[in-house]
């Protein structure tokens, strides 16, 4: 019986995926490229990942070869080799859900060219539409937010475009935000976000948080590290529960420029 040695080598099912004529360096290069692609494929944009060394959770925002750029929960951008990252366990990835959603909304805003509405009546109309949308799905939540929002405006001043406006997370899903004067820039800037729905998430920039109010916003590292947040349930949002937050906003606006001053 004769063996066709050459035939058995060239048959990929019987021996090797590489040709006997392959250059060794070429084979090594292809194999490395294949492994690298396999390594980075699992790090798609907005994937929840974890550093294999210190177990810090982060979100993928960019990949380039085997380099993966991530954003940590405290707002730091860092770049690692793919080998030092791993997919975050499902139980831990849940804590990054809001951060990922916010990143996606901001990206969508860039794509759609969402712009801030300047006309006061259009801003007011957009806010009314926003509250009606909540009320259609969650009637009690919509009414509870309307009451709280009217209490806020009684303190901050109902001046659309100046003391508040609708932040364009996306062109179809903005959210009300309060604005205050920033002495450093001499401009009015976002201070408090009100992400309303079935429940209410309030986010406040740390630079405007009055001393002693930290406990009202127990979630640290919100707004990519620039703020603090709280998640509230409307079912237990009594006047007594609302008062500390209204007092906090009152303290902020006591330091704000007078309404007749330019923004």
C-alpha cells in the first residue's frame, strides 16, 4: 500500500489549515491577526467591560486594533490592551445601564443634529408635551411630576430659555433642565437634570450642590463624574419628601443673578 504523503498534508480535513508551502512568518502573522480580531470582537461599542486587574467597571467607547478605549463610571477615559479587559458579568453590567443609555442618547443627538429650542413658547410647549407623554403611560406619575415641576418653577422662576429649558437628549426625547449663572464663564449653564418617567431621577452638578445637601443625592459619579443623583418614587413623593429638594433648589437660586440681569 502506498501513502500519498503530499496529498494528506494538503487536505485540510486530514492535517493542517495551512499549506505546506506557506511561509512560517506569514502563518504566524495570520494567526496573530485572527486571535486579535477574536479578542476585540467582544468589545463592541457601549459594551460593559471590567478591568481584569483591578475589576473596575467601564463602558467601551472606541476600539483601534487591540487597543480599547473605555469610560469609567467617574468619567475617566482610559485605553487598555484588549487582553486586560473582559466582559462584565451580567449582574455587574446592570449598574452601567443608565450610563450606556446616556452615551447612546448623546450620540443620537449628534447624528440627528438635535438643537436647543430658543423660543420661550416653543420650550414651554415641548415641556407640556413631555409631561403629557408621561401621563399617557403613567397617569399618576405624570400628575406628580407636574406638581413638583410647578413648585420648582415657583422657586427658580418660569423663564424658558433662561432659568430652564428642554435638554435635547435626542430630538424626540428631551428632558427639563434648570439653568443658573456660572460666574466663571459668565453664561447660564445646566445645573439640574430631571429625567422623569415612571419614577424621577434628578441629577445635579457637584459645583452647584449646596453644602449639606449631599445626602439628598446619594448616587455619586453621576453625569460622568461631574454630578450626584437620586432616584425617587412618585408613590411616596409627599410634600414632606419634596420639601428638602425644593429647599436645595431655593438655596441654589438665592445665589443666582437677578432675573433682570442678562444671561
